[in-house]
C-alpha cells in the first residue's frame, strides 16, 4: 500500500468535509487528487468522469428513484396516521402503550417509505403531542422515536440494500431484502422491551381497550398501505418481477392509494412531489457515482487489500476481527451518514470478511444494522436531529434516555454479527440461497 496515496485520498476527503464541501464533491475530488499521483491531469479528469458515468449505467439503480418517489407519495398520502391507529390496536394494552405504538408505527412506515428521517418526522410528528398529553417525558418520547425510526431500513423494501448490491457487484437484492426481516423485527422488539421497562417504572398509562368495531376498522384501514410490502416482496420472492420492476410497481400502487383511494394527494401536488424525488435521487446517484470513482482510486493504491492484510495480521480469530470491524463502523457512523459510509467502507471491509468466510448477504445486513445505529448518534446523526426537532427537545436532553436503547442495539448488533442464521435463514428457506 502506498502511504502517500492513503494520505492524499483520506486527507483530502477529511479536509474538504471540514470545509463543509458537499460530501459527493468531497468524495469525487479526493478520488481525483489520488489519481493525480498516478497519471496526468487530463487522464485523471477522464477516468473520474468515466467511473462516474459507467457506475451509474446500471439497470439495478433504476430502483432507487422509483422507491424514493413511492416513499414521497406515501409521506404525503396520509399513510402515517393510518399506520399509527393500527399500531395502537396492536400495542394498546401494553404498559406505556403509546411508546410501543411509536416503535411499531416506525417499523411499518419506515419499511414502506424507506427513509428513517421521513419516518421520524411523520410518526414522531403525530405521536409526540399524544404522548405529551398523556404525561410522557418529552425526552423519553423523542428517544423512542429516534431509536426506532431506522428499523424500516432493515425491513424491506430498502434502497440501502440496493446500493450495497451495486457496490458488491451483484449480491442478490432479493436475498438481501429477505435477510433484513428477522434482524429488523428483532430490532423493533428489543426497543419495545426497553421502552416497556422504562414505562412500567415511570407508571405511564395503558391505553383504553378499543371496541371490536374500532379494531376491525383500523385494521382494514391499514391493510392497503401494508399491502405494498406484500406486493413488492411477494413479487420478488415469487419471481414475478425483479427488484427494479418492483420499485415501479410500488410507484403505481402508492399513486393509486394517495390520489384515487384516499384522495389525500391532488393532481396539482404531483409535479412538486416528482421534483422533490428527482432532487433527492440526483443527490444519491451523484454520491454513488463519485464513490465508485473513489473505489477505483483505492484499488489503484491497493488500499482495500492492504487493510485486509493488516487486519488479518492482527488476529486469526474471526470473532476478534468482526468485533474490530463493528467498532470501526460504529465510530464511522457517528460522523458520516449511512449512504456515503456504505459506499466508502464496503469496498474496504468486504475483502476482510470474505477472507473470514462471511457471506456477503450476512455482511450487508450487519453493515446496515451498524450504520442504522450511527444515524441515531451525535454529532451528525440525521435521525437524531429530526427526532429532537419534532419532539421539541434539545440533543443534550435526549442523550440520557437514549443510553438504554444504545446498549440494547449494540448487543443485538453483536448477536446478528455472530449468529449468521438470523440473516441467512429466510433467504435459504424462501429463495434457496
């Protein structure tokens, strides 16, 4: 490994990030600076541009704009309130029922929208006033919302797994989707256990038992939104359509719900929703293209395999090496958002875990789970900021109630890491993976 290349690549990237340069440009410029060590200015410009263009020339990537558009339509279509009402039916008799309702609603809405931030805003915006009215501590309510909003990134359909599939040169998206179910559900249930213990100690109220008619009405009202998951995942698992085609089906289905069935979205709003989705898509795709250029630069400098050799030389115990990788990703997650962290560090750590005999699907789930924790932690956790804003509390106030959730999430991360069956059981059962 060329030390000079490492210093130029990561030094330039860190310097630009400190200056506040948008992360996509910081990644691209760092890659460009590294190529300058090996070739001329013109050649460096050409190869960065070529890598960005060729990296985005992928049929698989079409799923990202479609899923983003479907998520934005869902956000505007009154789906969150319907799922919250259904969550009340499921968790109504538990101690601190509104906290459990928050977790369940985030699991459902996050899996449909594909965005932790959107889930924190939509679900938290409804739940925070209700919890405050019932005497819940606002900091505790915000902590529950922040800790649970990333669960939908593990429960499919998830754009994060699509990006991971692209980076790893074709890891099965269907297998990744199915692999996320058990860890995602366990994540939600573990948070409910912590919330329930705290709620019991503080004497938070139990909701009134709904009537039979209310249970039926609220359940039926939530079935259509949840039907998106059934259609998308059923189609993928059944081999009816690919993940990319499923994303287009998701857009059609959400348009039907938002515009025709619920009539929460007018035709005049659609251009604005499409424009917002296009802006978000452009940011994500530019980040992906520049990250592919950075991966090429790292390959030029032989960085991934050198790091792999270094880690393998530290210990021949897979348990120790996986612990080191998890600790590194937990630290990275506190300073970097999920998508860029995934794009930058997957090519670095994948050779290591491959040498350890770890399945790429299993590692994809572990990495996503790890970075889900990162977006809930300071100093740059996007879910943390949104959750605090929606809950009307300061970051300093929410950190103490978050500690119990952090402990459980890290413990569950280690369980998912060291028990591959939690991730691979369903892909092997349903897909013969």
